[in-house]
C-alpha cells in the first residue's frame, strides 16, 4: 500500500508521528510532503495522483488552521473522502485544497465526515476503544489521532457515513502560483488551454512568450512553458527564466495571482 501524506504539520516530530501512525494502521510505506497553504496542498495532490497512476494508494491531506476564518468550525475544517481510480483520498475541505480536483473533474461528490459520528461508527465496529472518543474530538492533531483511523476503516472495504458535497460547491482554483521549485521555476494553476501564445499576467509580469518545452526557451529569456506537474495529458504552465530563476527575476511568491489581464 502506497500512502502519501500532504500536511502543514511538517516539523520532524509531527512528520515522524504521522508516518508511524499511518504505517502501523495501514501497512505499506508512507511518503510525506510538507506544505504551508491549501493552494500548495491542491497542486501537490494532483501531482501525487499522477505519480500513483493505476496503482492503489491512500492520500491524506490536511491543511486546517484554527485561527481567523477557521474559527467557524468546531475544531478545524471537516474532512471528506472520495475515490479516484484505485486511490482513496481523505482531505480537509476548506479553502482551495480540493480546487484542482474540481478543475480536473476527478470526482462529482465528496463524502463529508462528522468527527463524533465517525468515531461512533468506529467504536460500534470494534475499530476504536470507546475511551478514546472524547480525546480525539478535542485533539489539536487530527492528522495523527483521527485521519489515519478513518483511512484504515475505509481501506478495509467499509464505508463511513457522511453527507454528500457536490464538487461544484468547492471553490474554484485561483489563477496563481502554487509551487516554486529549487530552480526558481514557478508552477501555476493554469493549463495550456487557459491561455494563448502570449499572456500578460498581473502587473509584476511583462508579456511572456509561450514555449512548449523548457529546452526551446532562448537563454536569458523569461517565458511560460508547459511544465512537468499535472495529471495525464493536462500539465500546469510554469513561469521560468532560462539559465536563471524566475522567482528571483520577477520577485514571485507562492500565492501570487497570475490573472490574465487582456489580449493574449
């Protein structure tokens, strides 16, 4: 079983505990991708689904701050789950975490879990000791205490009760930078079909030419290319600087809007 964790709890203690918990409950091996935002999680989720291909796997995604707008939830955003091919995905549903799942039309519905109700179902089936219920409801570390247990139950072929959320109710992905690699190449949420041969993005960008491949971009030229990230035939566009760093050259940060302004 291939298990991938995408999470903003990414210090060594949190990573070690999550990997130990999921592998002890699910078996197999686990990989960890640390992120800082829901938009980063969204892009990495697509890349992980692409990497798994036709193989079975479990992907656990959680970006769930408790401050600001997140105060509206009882204890962080709810979790939902869906199946894509042979892959079970459990993810926090707030913000943009599932926005690229929506863009790629990978599922029509997500089953939203209510934590107390889910725990009651686990207890009734003998999968969870009753005395752990209250501590799991109150926990600040749901990626450790709740999510792996829910995943293990589902992997055994059982279903968890929940409410259905239509994918159309998930926010659209903004046209923005979701990742910057170690070369300074900036991955966007845009696909080739979203733009034409030239694009004027937000005011910090000049008009950028499009090239299908990095190899074809002239030296010292900043351009848009079709990058390696994405799913199947749909690959995200990247802003690159041939022989340099687009991040440094254009002062780009993750989350920057790359809104198409006018003629392309």
